[in-house]
């Protein structure tokens, strides 16, 4: 190696240029024809749902950074609430890396840039890590190839899930962690901690796996320190090594402390969801890591068909490590065990974590609990739904073992190795690594057209109802359109949808979403005036229909409703898009409508009297769109169930008063509410009793009518 690295600056830089060029070439070949379609489309399964969601994330990150806004909160989705993106798969680190591309060539090119650089940067960082460990640049070249050509990585590229396809930062962090473990110092601890934060901001999955990787590495290196120390100093050396090893974790916690505090106060399960119920199914089967490349065009279909027979309906299961990588890694682990035992233990520890809470073998749930059960209930960890993705850390550790395996092969096959022989052998071995472990055939490019009409819209001044809404549906078409127009939209697509009741209750939005109208509800004014007022109050400016969504029946129901509102003629229509402008002449006044807690509308056919029952608690939602406070009169006609009951009023959790509601039809009761600008919730509470006619469902008060007027009496 001295002859390679110590002659001249040109020779010293040669291995690095070879590595960068090779990994770039592998990225181009293994993603072909992506390079030819850099700005036209993406690689992405399921019609590019996730890939185009990632395009939106890169676009939003660029928009936020260039306008000095918080990238971790977007007001453009789930209007008017906005959405917190900090714990979502925003891919902030990828967004920063791709910022110049996003701003010059667009977010589609940025997605493809990240995919391609996952090979270049991921491979080169692994090359540097393996070179540091083995001292053999040719062996390190093979290590980088095994990591980026793993079937796991290729599966993520095919899926279009950029968050986990972007493996860039994991070997960068592993390099910093190894430097810290080898020669502990605060400077190295800060560098490793900063990279751990960076990994986490790129992917919370990889951040979590890097944390677990760090804990395993700290324990293994601490054990190694005790072996190398004198007996009387073994415990002290081991504890010191472990403390330095976990220092990056402390830095990570400190860096994201405000977000963690918000998570604790809001409730981790509410923001991140509790995923323990599916962790068992989305853990790795013992055979998964050892399958031949399941995405290879020759034998991949047979591998998938066989696995589907023994384990039907499994999702996100391809975590294969690759047979060439496994062979090299096994050779290195067994023949050079004195040098590799730490990395072998690290790979084994990460593999056990990837197996999840219970051992599964070829689809058979053995019932044997695994160490993952010890951490499964911990905050954040219980929110992860894919323990099997910890296999990426196994792949990284395996690449180091593969470098040692190459060194062993080189020593046996080349009697007097020269630099040319070593590099030639490395390049020759990388061919089967890429061709057997990494090759997935020619990829299908998924292209989406952003309609040119969106570019003609004025600057945002309100919101768009983009139809279909796709609430809680894995569809990202509306995000793609938003890249073109930049307006806030009702709903949106994120990995973990927030609590979002706006389209469920808001007049106008509610009817447009479902294409159905309740014409004689209990709130006055009713349809269509209530819808006009709400749409005007919330500044809904446009309604768009994606005519390529196969929702013709829904749109056919919707058009007559828009005509009833006075929105009859589209301002634009062609074979793919239909756009309506909401009249801005409609009055902007405070609005009130029923929220949560009300049962379905009932009516007496003979008299036409209608009502809604409430249980113990029900809401009336209020919105003041004006710049100043508004005094609103709410008039209720009510009746108590079975016996007289007290009814308590609170506004935004502040008590307003109590009234007594008799069991017979009560006279009208009016309350006056001074509403500051914005959204408010008037909560009604009353003792409830089970109703035998409703299968024991509790009811308390029924509302016959609610009239909403300004305090001056104007309708």
C-alpha cells in the first residue's frame, strides 16, 4: 500500500478518483435509463407515489430555505392548519444536498440526483471507512461496491422511497464513530454527534438505526478495551470507551431537545403513532438476508414467487444482503477473525435487531422472543414500523468484512501483488458484485406532467380545493400539481397524516369532498348559503378537478352542486383538468357549524321536524375571518332526553355558563360570543344516559335548530 499512497500527490489522489468514478458509473448503469431522463421522470413503484412525494419534499425544502422560512412546518398542506414536518420523512439532509439542482433543474431532477449520489457518496464514504480499517485501497473499493450494490439498496431505489434509498450518510457517520472509538476526543465526539443529527434529519429510520448501531458499537469496542487492558484497569477502560461511544447520542438528544419536548408534551403516539402491532410482521424473516437478489431480472421473479408461497402478502420484505457480499464477508470473518471480530459482532448484533421481537424462519413464527422485545416499548422505537430495515447497518458492517475477504483472496491468488494486479482484481470482482447482487434490469421511468394552466394562476391568496382530495390515501398527484402552482391545498399526502377535521365539518368543503348535500340540516343558514359563507370566510379561491383520476361519477355528482352554489362555468377545461373560480363577491362574515359529537340527522316524516342528538359532549365550530373581534349570537332550540339536564358551555376550554334544558321542547336560548379572529370551538357538555333504542349509545340533548347571526341581527 505504501507504494500506492506515498509516491506523489498524483498517485495519492488516484485511488480516490478511481473510487468516485467507479461508484458514479455503477449508479448510472444500475439505474439506467435514469440519466437520460434526469428532468423528465423518476424511478418509482406504484406509479411513483412515494417518489413524487419526495419531489415535493425537495421542492418545499428549497422554497423554505430560499425564503428563510421554517422547513419543518408547511402551511401549504392541510389548509388552514398546516402540517408539522419535523417527524415526517421530509429528507431535510437530502434537500440541502440537492438544493442547487432543485433550484436550477427542478425537483424531479433533484430526486434523480439524490438517487445517483446515493451510489457515488455512499460508495465513496464506505471506501474511506474500509480503507481506514484495512489499509488496503483496492479492498476498500470492493467494500464500497458491496454496500451500494446490495439488493436492499436497489429495492429502495425501485420503490422510489428516497428517505431510505438515500444511504449516503450512514457510512459517513460510521467513519466518524470509528474515529471517535479509535482515538476519543471531544472534537471527534462533536463531529460524530453532528453527523448523527444529519443522518436523522435525512431519515428518522436511519437516525434510529444509527443510534442502535452506536449502542452496539460502543458495547463491543468497550469489551475490546477491557481485553487489551491490564486486569486492574479493565473495568475503567471499558467504561471510558463506552462513554465516549455513546457521546454522539447525547449530542443528538441535545440538538433535537425542543422537538423531543414537544413530542413528550403532545404525546409521542399521537404524533408518531404506535406501530408495535405491525412490527412483528415487518421484521426480517431469518431467510430474508440470504436470498439471492430478489430484484434481478433473471431469477428475481422466481425468488419472489417462492417467498410469496411460504409467506404470502408480506410487504417491504426485501432486505437481501447479496450473495457475493455474503461470500466475501464470510471469508473475511472466518479467516481474519483477529482483525474482524468487532465488525463480525457488530454485524451480528444489527442482524438480530433486524429480526424484530420474534424469530421467524421461512414464514414460520417460532414464538421465540428476541432482544428487540427489550426496547420495543421505548418511546420513538415503538413508532418505527420497519425493524427489518436495520439490515442496512448489517450491510455496512458486512462491507468491511468483505474488504477483509478480498484481502484474503488477493493474498492467495496473487503471489507478488503489484498495484496494477490489486486494482485489476478489485475491478474484476466488482463486476459480479454489480451484476449478481445489484443488477435489477432496465428501469421504468414514471413521468408526470404538471399542467401548464397552474403557471397562469396569480400569487397565492387563499387556498385551492384539489379534487379528488385523497385524504389518508397514498396518492401524491395533488402535491405534484402544487409544485406548479404553489397554492395551499385542502389535505395533502404525508407518511403520518395529522388529525385534520377541517374538511369533515366545514360547510362547502364537506359537500364538495363527498359530492353529497344534506339540504335540511339543523343549522341556519343552511345549504347553499352556509357553504358560500364558509368558502368565502376561509378564502377558498379555486376548485380543480383532475380528470385523469378515474372519478368521472364523482365529478358528475359534484357539478350540479357547484351550480347550486353559483359556480357554474369553469374558468378552464381540457381533457385532463377542469378549474372553477370561487366568486370573490360573496360576503365574508363569521361562520358556525357543527363539529364532533353529533349523531346523524333524524326527522319525523309526518311533521318534517328534524334534530340531532349529542352524547356527553359535542362541538360547535366557529371561525371569525375578520381582522377584528366579532360579536356573534347563537340561538339554540333544544330538548333533554328523558329528564331535565344541565348543559355547560365552554369556549376554547374557558367556561361561559350553564343552562337547564327540560325534557320537553324548550324555548329558544341565545348566547353571545365575542370571537377574536381565527378558529374557535364552542363545547357543549351534559350528563348522558344509554338509549336502548340505539344499542345503549349515550345521549343527552337533542338539537332541533341552531341559528347563527351577528349580534346586530343581520343574517
